[in-house]
C-alpha cells in the first residue's frame, strides 16, 4: 500500500482527477472558499457515504465507492428536475486507505462528474477510523424554471416511476451473502446497488411536462418514501403486477418464497424517480421519458394499498436495526 504522506499530497491526488477550471467557478479550489457563478435559485442536497453503514470495502471497489458517493447526491438533484452545477467533498481517511485506494475512488467519482459537467469546487480532509465521504451538491432548474417537489399530488393523479424497484435491495442481499462473487450471478442487481443511475436527463424532461406535479428520489424504498411524497390527507393505491419487477427481483423472490411485487414495493436504495401527474398528462410523460411506467393512483384520505391489500410493512429506516449497507 502506498501511503499518502501529507495533506498536500492528498490534494495533489485530487487535482489529478478534478480540474480546477470551470466556467461556473470564478475562484476554484485552493483559496479559503470557492466563488460560484449561480443562475438565480438553486437546489442543494447533502449525503454522507459511510463505511460499514452505506458500503463495505469487501465488495465495493474504490471506483464504485467514488461513483456512488456522488451518484446518490446527484439523484436528489435529478428528482428536483434540476441540472447539477457543482459539488463539494469532505473526506475522512483511515490509515489503511492509501494512494491506490483513493486514486480509484477519485477515478470513479470523476467519471460521473465529467459525464455531467459537474465540477468539484472544494471540501475538507480528515484522518479518522473509517472511510467516509460527505458530498454537498447543487443544481439549477432546466428551461421550465421550476423545481419538482413533494406533496403535490391530488386524488385521482397517476403515480409513476422511472427506474427499477427492488433491484438494488436484491443486489445488497446477494453481495452481503456472497461478496463480490455475486456480481457474476446477479449482474443487474449488483450493478444497481454498486453503481446506481443518476437520472438527470429524465428529471429535466419531467420538469418540462406541465402536468407533472412533483417528483422525488426513491432512496429508502417505495414503502418508506411514498408516505413522504404524498400530500397531507391523501393516500395511494399501488398496482404492481407480479411480472413487472426486474427478472432478477422475480428470481430472488422465488428462491426466498416472497411475493415479487411486495419485494419491489419494499425495495431500498432504488434511486429511482417517483413522480405524480394529472391523468391526462400521462401520455406526455411517457413520450418525454419512455422508461417511465405507472404504479398507481393518489387516493382521497390517508392509507396505502398494494394490489388491493393494505400495505403492512415499511421500508428502510436508518435508525432501525438492519445490516449494512443502505
């Protein structure tokens, strides 16, 4: 292991992957604070990516760690119907994480940042007992000038999803059970957990559809996030056909005697987009984002049903006991 000898050496490693020049950053990394050129209103989000709480080095490659630490933040920006404009990064590094490890982390993170023209503008470095990355990302609205928010659905509106429900939860389960060897047997599920998509273009397209009332990032599973998305005094009737989930969700459910629709509903770390639209706007939603699909309707009065039965289980909660890593 090649040890990083100093903070300056760490900063030089960061500079190797992230350029210091960007049109939106008049004063970049290296001063006490960056100076940003922002286009009016922005949305801003922060997420902590912590070893043995959100990932394990046993089956995440360094590139996976860097990619996902940024992707989970950009997924929040995407859910607002916004385009990412920049991010800052706080790092904690233990003694056993050397230059090769961090070079891989930055390589994975920079690949995603470059693909979305999203500059790293600054941050902080610390020594600590485990690997931790805290990202703060911000974005601006697209041509519509609006952000998509929660709590906007009305009774009779259509709920729809962009992305696979339950697939990342399968990835977590098989990676925890079998480690990195699970990638060969469960390629889609492990990819969904290790490298979730940041659906920026889909979010921007949804914000351009006038009948789309709101959206959110499904990070804790539909069961946990749907109540957070619904407007007060409304509920939802969710309809998930047994054949609708990804084939790997269906296969994993079958081996464990589970209902695949329930497995998809519970999910966890999906990083899908959940949206709500007026019924007459659904055809336009499907034209703008062909991978979107309806999952139910908003109902008058609280309560959530799944395929006609009351939802009896909740999704993921960070403050309840559960194994790594969500």
